[in-house]
């Protein structure tokens, strides 16, 4: 209900009510919510107030609009903690989602200066380059490009790369991946990313660059990933 005598702004009350309906499952992903007019008539509030509440929820990623169709409930975002090192496959399986990868390219290339510096290799030294689309329950979540020293990927094939590379490295090669350095920024999806992630060009994506290391501090992988901002959320717990 909307309490017009409450000191809490009406638009915020409406936001919280819609959030509660989403969390309880009363409003399901991709389900249309009532129109602005319906909210206005139901609660006897202004259309501007309704529009502000819905716009705030769209900006939060809880709702999305389809031109000429209305406003709908967004899919729940996958949340990933940044204070531990896990693979994409491990994260999806933990959430009851089925991970899968589509290989866009699998090739040996010479390392450019940037890749060489990240992996501690000589410039023009050959590295394995793998570009993959990472999917959860067949929905594209991220596009990533990995660079790895050839001598650390013996036995890895294109078919095996469709599954977890971390699992192959640790279980088949008996190498232990211990830590990583990563950076994260928000960018606009370019045409290549938009096409493979099934989102409009210019949509927000979360770009992560990461270098992972083996137990002996040998750089193992340099990876650049672009995650769909409408399906993914990163968070970290800080203690003082």
C-alpha cells in the first residue's frame, strides 16, 4: 500500500513495493508490470511520480523497457564475489546454472608487447590465444580472450577448452593456480561484443582484465573479459 502521510517519498514507496514483488516471485523475470496509467489509477498518485519510480528501477537494472510494449522484470543478475579466485564454470555450477563455452577462435599467435609483459615472456614468443563466449543455461554472459604460454597448456585442445580450462590445468597437468591480479571498469559494448552477447551496441558491459599465477608465481593466464552488465554484478566484502 501507499501511505500518502508517510515522510517517505511516494515514488520510493512504490519502488520498494515493486522490489518486494520481484523478490517474492510475484513478478517473474520477463513479465510485464502494470502500466503507468494502471499504477496512477490504483494508488491515486501522479503519473510523474510513477514514472520516476519505474525509471529508478530501470536504472538499477531490476526492470527494462521495450519500446511500444511496456516495462518488464529483468532477469536476476549473477553475483560474483571478487575476494576469491574461481572459474566461470565453478561460479555457474554453484548457482545451479549450466556453464558452456562457444569457441570463436583457438590459435597460436606471437605475443605482442602488452601480452608479453603480462605473462613475463619475450616479445614475439608464441602463446595460445582462445576467444570464447561464456554461457549460463545457454544465455551469453560474457566474451573473453585468454592468452597462455604454450609450455603450460600441453594437452589442451579446442574441445577441452569448451569446458573449464582451470579444471584441466589443475587436474590433468597437476598445476595449482593460486592467485590473480584483476582490474574492472565499465565500458560500452563495441559491435563485436554486442553481436556475440546479444545486446545492442553501446550497452554497458563490465570489462575485467586479469593475470592469474601458479603457486610458484609463474604467470599462467592473461584474460580480458566483457560481462553483460544487465546479467552480472560483482561485489567485494571489505573489513576495517
